[in-house]
C-alpha cells in the first residue's frame, strides 16, 4: 500500500511520460504514477520485481545516458524523466521441448540470429537483474546450456535486452530455450523422484492411505495430531 | 545506505539467541485465538444473502460477495456469442495454464481469458517451493498427516489424499517441460524444510520457484492450440439450461467493450483476494488478486467453504515502507533465520506453522515489544545472518539471490542487517467448494487453484499451493473436456444472466433497496484521491 508519504516529507521533481510533477521522495516509479493520478494497467503485474511487466526507460537531468529499470522496484529521484515500455515486440520460437532431438543444433533453427551477436555488451549493461546477458548468448551458441541456466536463473523476461540489441535478437527467449533444453534433455532424471514414482506405482502407500481415509473425522484428527 | 535506512538501523538491540520455550497445544490454541486475525471479532460481518448466509467473514469479503454486477440491468445479451468454445478457462496463473495445457492436449477448443498478461498471478511470485514427499523415510502418507495437522483437521481428506499421491507425478511432468529444480550433488531433487512439516519436502528453484515455473509453462501455453485473451477479465458468468454454467462475459480493458463467450464448460482459476486488503493488511499478492471468481460464482449459487479463513504470512517486509507487503520466503526460516523483538529476544519457534508464527509477531507488536518504523508501523527483526554463520558465508546469496537483490535495491543488505517484518495477507485458505475433479455445486462450472477451498483446511502449509495448481489444474482441465463432450447441445437463446437478476433482487430485499458496492473491482485503486 502507498504509505510512503508518511516516511518522506520531501518531494522530488520528476517527468512522467513527458509531463512534470512533484512526487514524494521514497516512492517507486509506479507509486509516483499512482500519486499523480495515472491508472496503470499495462505495465503492472506482481509489484514484487519478478513478473517483468514494468520495464521502464529513464534519464537523469544533465546526463545524456539512457537507463532502464523495473518501475515497481526503482525509487524516483529528483530530476528523473521516465516512461514505461509496456511490451516490447519479440519473435518467439514455436517448439515442443519434448520433441527436440539435437537441441544445440536446433537452437540455430529456431533462433538463427543468435549467432550474429556483435559483442557490444549493451544487453548486459541494460539488464535490471544484473545478468551477464552477452555471455549467456555466447554460451548458448557454443552449446553450454548448463552455463546459460546458471547465468540467467533470475531473468524476469522483461525484454529490455531486446530493446538494446543491435543484432535485434531476443536474448531472454534464447536463454529460456537453452534452460528448458538443459532441464528436459541433458540433466539426468532425479533418482529420488524415480524411486518414489515407482513406489507409488506399486501401491505401497495405498493401504495406509486407505486406512486413514476410513477413519472418522475425530479419529483422523487424533491420528495426525503428533508429528511422526 | 540512505539516511532513513541508516538511522533506522543505528539503534538495534543485542540479539540473544536463546531459543524460545516450546509451545504446548493449549498455548498454541490460545495464541491463535487471541491474536490471529481470523479468530478476532473486529472487522467482521455476517453474510446475509446467498448459499453461505450466516457465515461470519471479514467485512471486505462480505462486501465482495454481497455486491451488485458491473453490468447494469436489463441484462440483454447480443444475438450471437463472440466466441463459442468447449472449455473457457478464466485466469492465467499456474492453475489456469495447467488446465489449458491438459484440456487442449485432448483436442478440445480452449479459450484462456485473463485479466493482465498470461502468467501475471500469485504463482509467478512464489519463492519457496513445491511440497512433494520424495525423501527417504518420507511418504505421501506423512505429507497427508502434516498437512492435515497444519490445516487444523479441517482439510477435506478426499482432496488431500489426491494431492499427496499425485504430487510426484506432476513434478515429473514439470521436469519433462524443462523446469529446473535445485539438485543435490548426486542429482536428486534437493529437499528443504518448511514450517509445520515432519520431513524436508520442498523442492525449489532457488527463491525463484514461481518465476521458473511460469516462464516455462507460459511459453508452452502460448505455443499450444489455445486461444489466449489477455487484458480481458471475466465480469459475469452466463447461465444455461437447468441453471448450469454456459460461458462468461469478458471485459476488454482496452476497447472497454464486453465480449460474450459461450462455453460448454467453464473453469474458474481466478486466484485469491489479497488486493482487497482485508483488515487493512498489506499484501504479498499480485495486482489483480481481487476475488473475481468468488463473487461471480456466488451470484450463480455456488457454495463456498472456509471463506472465513485467510493466511497472513508471518514475514512480509514492513520497512522501508515502499516495500510493504513484499514476502520473505519461509524457506529462510527453514534454513535457520531467526526472529527477534525490540528487546532482542526470540519469541516463537520460527518453524511453527504460519498462523502460529504470525500470531506471535502480532502479539509482540500489540504488547509493545515491536520495533517502530518511521511511518508509525511496527514489526520484528528477521535475521538472516545466522544462516551464513551456521551454513557458511555466502549461503544466503546462493540460496536466496532474489531476496538479496530486492532488499539491496532498497538499501538494506540482508546478509548484514535484519529485515523488519510483519504479517502480510498472503493466501485465501478457503474458496469454492470442490471435489477431486474440480466440480463446484454448479453444473459445468469447475474450479482450480487458490479460488477453490477445502484442501488446506484453515491453515495452508508452505509449498502445498504450488502443488495444488498442477494436481488440480490438470484434473480440472481433463474433467472439463469430458463434461463438454457429454453435455447436451444448447442454444445461445437459452443463455442468460437471470441468476444475476435474481441475486440482485435478493440483495434488494435483504438490504432494503440500499445501494450495494459493485464487484468484481478488478484492481485496487491506489491513486491519490485528490490527484
């Protein structure tokens, strides 16, 4: 809830979508938009920094540099101008992970542009999650999907990397493909899950489960009362 | 650090690590009764109209259920529906996506309508993990017993036995989609401990579990033969012959037009009610969690169960205030994080069930042992430093990178400074009454996920809601296909909103014509009132 006014007496001067406002210091960009009467629908999802809906572009007064952020997670500062990028157009591959046969080669079928990275590093510089995006693209190209998975685990799919890529690829989609292929095709199936599935299949828990289900509500409550 | 954060942390007590004494069952019950919001008399109202009349619920829930439609009478419908499908799924979180994938696989025509984008839901925010009994010496039976005890024995045993027995099969499905869960060095799924459980049973993807699930399943549903309508929340259900559900009216948020969908079966996967801010609590929920499915189905006569029961997650951030409500996963307490009051003392075993821990925090704060914040709230310290001390430097960063990232953005380094927390409205324990195949008390209206009730009893254990989405999302999807095939054909001429007219007449009688608030509200309104 928006209680930030109480904590911060001071106001800062910002520009939202090209219009100037004074808003309380200590507000996030989204809270500043509410404060100034904006109804934000496109551009809001979780308000918790993980859904990637609120990619935003901003500049600070007196600085030519263009910066990016997640609006629900970024505090306004005096002299900030910002606009939300509600959705960035992307091209997404159409595939079923289960039917991949040679995922490392098929990467170039689904995302041929991934081989055209020109190493400018703009994607890495723009990533609000601090991911080494450029490295992840190269690791994907070289087939090291495990490394891609480790590098990009925190990706919120906001698409800011796409907005800066001079080769016009979608690094976050390439990473998603590589992670999925790694999980479904490369990693061995977990032994503890295999064992448990086999036991359930054999029905070795059914007798005890049926016994519990046959108890009266009171008996069942009593039976479950203590931690086993 | 900013000045505000700096001065807040300038005065901290010495932390005394002495464990608090264990609670007897009687002490636990009395703590809950005295402090847990569900059991407190203030802010409650008795439902007067509809199938749950007589139930005492939070005022905001009564307002939601006893509300008027967004569509004003006379409720005429167009000559032809805009869409005609086998299965309409309302809601694009974990349960809705899972239902859509399973229904479309069976060859049904599926329309998935959702309020924001596909995946914008509480699922994507889930940090902690999925409970599934995979450990040696663990079993689905133990999972059943822990959940039943945690839910205060109010759980529906039939639903719960399905959850625990089909859980591992759904984990297998998730892995086959390429979802990456944490592994131990032998390649097993790592199992972590959650509150109220007798065994480590949580599988997770660091503290990004929900994000990892949604990224993958969203790509699958977008690539599946499913029509997806985003920014199109349902605002009313449609009624067909015999009072069965026959579709829904969607509201296009951009064109501001209604869209009429005829469907042979409808699945409600609309999630919970956190953004109604029950009792003024902050919430960990996503922006659209306004209980839409509950009020639409209630008007149609669907029964609700445990709709007086909500989960206030113990550890929501309360300072800095711009983060209010954001969740710190229970997994940090499973990993050894401790809580301290203003005097620097521990006051509850950190691995009690969520309702007990939340009650203990509320007790500390209401009895003057809370830590005051500059905005006039109060909370207790949640100290993660003990995790690194016990499990080795860097453990917090390795296992909880998201928490470190989010807190650091707000100038608090959680590996060095304790996080100030207070309970946050997190989950709707009850919901639409259902059975193992997702049926509600209305024909051809199914439910899955947080919108349903009965599985968790009156207190949910960590990790059971993610598991529920997949187990019952799949079942609802398959059942919807079966029902849509078995249903006798009906004409659009037989479809109406007569149930809404009847419900509003009943409201007018009971409230003597007084104006009722409109619902679903779709979103909270945080705009400054004089802006």
